[in-house]
C-alpha cells in the first residue's frame, strides 16, 4: 500500500512551488524567475498535502502550517 502524504492545515496564507525540478533549482541556489516557478497559493484554513518536504520544518516553526495527520 502506498504511503499517504501528511496533511497540514494552513494557519497563515502561504504560496510555494510544487514542481520538484523548480524546488531542486531553488535549493541549489539558482535564481528561478517567478513565471517559471508555477507557485500554488493556499488560504488560511485549507488542508494541504503538497507542501515540499524541504519547506515543512520552517513552515511549522514559523506557525504557518500545522500537521493534521494523513
């Protein structure tokens, strides 16, 4: 059985890229033009499961999201 992605409740409006290639480029320090980032936005109260794994720790620490389970 495939593992279900963790879900998070948005506490502060967030937006982020979800394309793994764009995320890799950003993590490598490359400047990626905004029009190439294909960012998604989520409003307060939304339940999301597409948060890039590399962003989860700091979004949790900042109080922007909270884990709600699978």
